[in-house]
């Protein structure tokens, strides 16, 4: 596993500032977000940031788009796919709708699955892998719902990221991870207080993350990327990066 950073962790920093921070933190890659730093429909900017990333000695680990499956207002997927390729990565993150599993009706689920099949096929033709965001208020908000979606999409190019569920104990998250493992393409790494959702130093989550990393240790070449640092403070991210690199060295 490699260490990385999601650019959305620091939306207020420029791409160059993020690259400088990641290099100083001895990280290996950046997942660039599509809301601020690499918006779709700007191929020149995507190519420039891709080159800057490589020049900094880092990889573009993924393109974190805000394309929501089954939602017409997400814009043309083809433009997002082209941005992914221009950025120089073969992993494209998407969101599985904008409704949680407890409120999505059958028609909504079918629309998300149908679009999931479509984009998985288009991406495969372009040599790009689709990766879901594992998140509340989408159809991956529970392991059962995510599994239903994976079965409905039924495409080998439809994969997923994984991150711990909010306000859930380690044992729950380890069981939750079982659904993601056969399709796992990367981890989003952070540590929050289990009751207040306060962002805490990553080192405070060492027991839980040791269990998570051990469980995914045989999943092959993937990035464990930092997100949500305490106080949105770059210096705290430097400390979290040192913690993450230490953990990965033991896996």
C-alpha cells in the first residue's frame, strides 16, 4: 500500500501548495478533487496538474469527481472521463446517487444501477476504473445496500473505495469492510471522535486502523489516502502523514 492525500482536505490551498505539502510529508500520491482543483471540462488544467504532480515525484492516485450516478444534473459523464485521462490516472471516483438506502425507492435504485453499468462500460473502454465513494446519503451507506448495488450493476469495472462509517465501533467497520474487499481500490484514512465527530490526530486511531490495514493487506497495490485533518491544519496533516507512513511500513 502507498500513502496519499485527498486534495479536498485543503480546498483553500492551491494545487502547488498541496503538492509542496505532500512532498514535505513524504507522501506518494494525490487524489485530485473535481470541485476545486480539477473541475471537469478544463482539459488543459487537468493536464497541467497531472504534470505538476509527476514533476513533484508523486502519482495521481485518482480523480475524485462529483458525478452522481442516476442524476441528470451531474452533467455529461464523458467530459468527466476525459478529464480523468487528461489528469493521468486510471481511477475515477463517483457517487452512488444522492439518496440513502432508507429513502431510495426501487426506481431510484434502478436508475443508479443502470447508470453504474453504463459508466463502468464507458470507462473500461478508456482504460479507466470506476470507484464508488463509500458514504452516507448514497446507496453505499450500508454494506447490505452496497452489495445490492454491486449485484445490480454486475460489472467487473465497478469498484469501490472504503472508509470507516461515522459513529460506529471498530468491530462494525471491520464487518462492513467485508462487502468492499472483493472490489476494493483504495482507502480514505481519517480518525474522528466516535461520539462528537470531532477530528482527532490520526495516531489516536492506531488500534482501529491497525485492524483495518491488516484486513486489506493482501488486496494488492492501492493507496491509503489522508482526509479530514484536525482543524484543517496543514501541520497536523504532516504529523498524520508520518503516522500513516509508519503504519504502512508495518503492513
